[in-house]
C-alpha cells in the first residue's frame, strides 16, 4: 500500500554522515499546507545537516488534486492507503516509516498524530498549527506533541496560555519566494486575481457577484482565477457568458507568483483561513489584497496600508474596495509598493525557513520525558487491532455497494 519514491536507501531509520532524520509528514494534496512545507524544505539553509525525509500521505480514493511540485529532500516516500482499510493497520504501517532512532517529526494533519498517539516515538514531535483545525487536533491529540509552531500570534498565545510552564509554543510566520519582478504599471483596466484551491469555502463563487456589482457601477475589470479544485466546472459555467475572465493552472509556484504580478488586486472572499500562503504571495507580487476579515493570520498581516479586510460575505464592500482603487490610481500604486516591501522585509522564505530550522536543531532539548498513554478513540468500529485488514476492506466496500 505504499511505495518509495526518489531518494536514498529504503531504511526505517536513516542516519547519513551523522545527520539525524527530520521527517515531514505532508498530505499529498494541492494547497497551502503542501506549499508551506515545500517552501520550508526547498529553501532551507544551504549547510543544513539534517537528513530530510518527506512522507507524502495519499488517500487513493480521494478526489482532491495532488501536490505536483518536487520536494528537494534526501528521501521522498509516497505512503498510499485507502479509506476502506482498517485504520489501525494504516497507522501501524505509517509508524514503521518513522523509525526507532532520534531526530524529529513535523506533523501537519491528524493521521500522523493518531499514529504517534497509538505507538509513540523517540523522535521529537513538532506540530504545525495552520488554522483552527490544527487547534482542534492540539486539544484532542496534543499530548503527543513536544513543540507547537504557529503562523499566527493568536494561536501561539492560545496554546501557551493553556499551560505556560509546560507548553512549548512558538510563533514563526510563513515565508514565500521573493522573485525579482519588473516594475508594475497602473494604467488601463484594473486587473483582479484570485489564487487558491477552487473550493466553496474559499468563496470562489462570490467572485461573480462582486463582478456584477462592478458592472452595475459601469466599471469593467479583468479577472483571473488561478488554481484547480472541485468547483472548477461550476465556476466556468457561472462565468460562461462573460468575456472578462481568464482561468489558469500554472505548473509551478514561481509561475503562480509571476502571473499574479501581472495584476493589481488580489481578492480572497474566504470563509475559513489560518494564515494563507496566497495572501503573502500576493503581497510579494505587489498586489493590494482585499480579503475576508477573519481572526488569526489575515488580521495580523493585512494592515490598512497594504490591503482591505472586508466583513464575511459582504460582496458590496468587496466591490467598493475595487472601485476605490480604480478611482485612485496613486493610492493603488502606493499600497502596491507597501505590499511588496512588507513581504520582502518580513516574509522572505530564505529568512523564515532558517527560523524554523533554528527550532528543529534544538530537537534534543525539546523532547519531553515519558509519553501520554491516555486512551483516545481512533477511527470507527471496524478500526480494531484484531480485525484483519482484508476483512475490513471487504465489509466496507460491501456497505457502499462496491
């Protein structure tokens, strides 16, 4: 159910030239979490001595788009499993890839944390807090975590306040690639872009309503929607009678940022975010960001001199922000320059990756003594140690008629 991708020797514990393992467990899913880990790994300090292993967790019967960029790691493992399987068997298989030696594991999702809860590990466990979903994981399974790293001060303080004497919680912002970009022009039609996964929670279907308000005010803009996802067909149908829309699926992260730079304004009417990479990419490309006003990363990053925070679902206010920028090109140019400068000074991946590795290098001193053995229910009735995996697969497929 799993196979080994490119990399070094296929061993359960890898120590090469006295380098300890640093394992990143990443869901094989297109989106901000994947790119966060990709950025940290691919732009790590040049002389970093860890043996970097990436475990790409891929649920084969999931329809989501897969992560396509290549990790610059010493070993990349494709861990494949089915949702029909006995979860205990899946977690046991995953645990074998963690090895029995010292080092560190970087967790991003629930599967690896459930694995560590069941079987433990001598490695130091870092949990990345991306959004409120990870906060829920921390509440349920945080006993397995030695160190929490949050993109936002809000989540850092929430975790630290739970037990200031014991909980190790650090704030480390996202980072993005800062490209060398040509000077932007601000004449002509306003060019507006959305980037991200094409899912309903990102507010992609709201873009059409915003454009309708702009049309009512006799202001035409050029739209680009960059990304892929389950709402792609619905979006193209929604915009089928409009000629001011362009859909794109760049193959690399650099292409995404370069394409974003051709625009003036970034719009994200999202309903759920932690600290979105796309906002930082927009700022790095000199875009004025118009984003839903949500607590956490957006609130901390998006100041009034680089963008607008709009009440959730308020299409009129989103449109009014675009109308304002259209009528005030000097302000648009100034905010664009501020956005670029903010990204260069605070979110350059070359600097932020180093700040993460400063924590990873201290894995030995962060490791807690002992392991929490409290019982937390994992999976469902068929996810039991004593049930053969083939039987569980058979029963579950019978239940859904496959």
